[in-house]
C-alpha cells in the first residue's frame, strides 16, 4: 500500500529524530574518550614527575604551582618545550594545521608573576 505524503513526512521526521539521537550518543562517546585520554595523560605525567622527583609528594598545591611556574614558564623552559614540539612536528609527516595548533604553547606570563610580588595566589588565581 502506498503511503500518503503526510505519512512520508512523519517517517522522515522520525528518521531525523533517530539520527539526532545517534549524533548525540556519538558526541557523548567522544567526550568520554577525550576525558579518559586526558585523565590517563595527567596521571601518567604526574606519576613520571613523582618518580623522577619523589620529594615533590610533600609539597602543597601552591608550592607545586610555584615550582612549575619557575621551572617551566621561563624563557629556558619555553625554549626546550618549543624544540621538543618542533622535533615532534618534523618527525610526524601528517602534522596538519589542526595538529600544529594543538601543539603551540599558550602565551604565558614570565616567571615573575603577581604571586611572587604579593605572596598570594593559588590554583584559581592568574
């Protein structure tokens, strides 16, 4: 039996709803995968830091932040990071524009931050 135009329209609307639901599910799966990858990366990198510098376990979050700021956000630390990124990009032939954007270090303040000037600060400041 042939469907009427209204029935066809209703079928198409149902298909649209199903496709939107599938799209939503795929976005949720992607979000979970990205979150899990970030968690693994953070745990792995912090674990490596603790392995190399076991005394880092005893410092507070504020002291750890100060350590990172002084160790990484200076010219020397940025130069090393940029060289590592350049080597990685040169070794990866498929380094496209989006990959280059992902590896570009963010602009940062020099190591002399407000925290050093007034002694305040924490994770939420800056």
